[in-house]
C-alpha cells in the first residue's frame, strides 16, 4: 500500500512539473509574439513618419519585456533558494 501511495505521489508531481513546463513555454511564446508585434508596429509607425509613436511603442515594449524577464528570473531564483 505504501508503494502504491508513493507511486501515485510521483505521478502527481510529474504531472505538476509537466503542467508548469507547458505554462513557461506558453508564456515565452506569448512574450515573443508580443515583442515581435510591437517591433513590427514600431517599424510601421517609423515608416509612416511618426518617430514619436515608434519610439514610444518600441521603448515601452522593450522596457516591459526586459523588466518582466528580470522580475521572472528574480522570483525563480528566490523560489529555488527556499
């Protein structure tokens, strides 16, 4: 009975790890899509002659993605230490 319980616990932990991995990959894909879309919008705005709009779109997107990356890394490092 203890072996069956341990096996069940390992299966649950494995399922949780796989779900977390999928969530991380999905977040990376969405972040990449958002960054690429903002880059295209920024280049399009620049092409149309609106430098201010292009710099705002490009700048805020880069700052947002970099800060999200740094905060995500900091949180994962903090969680791994405990």
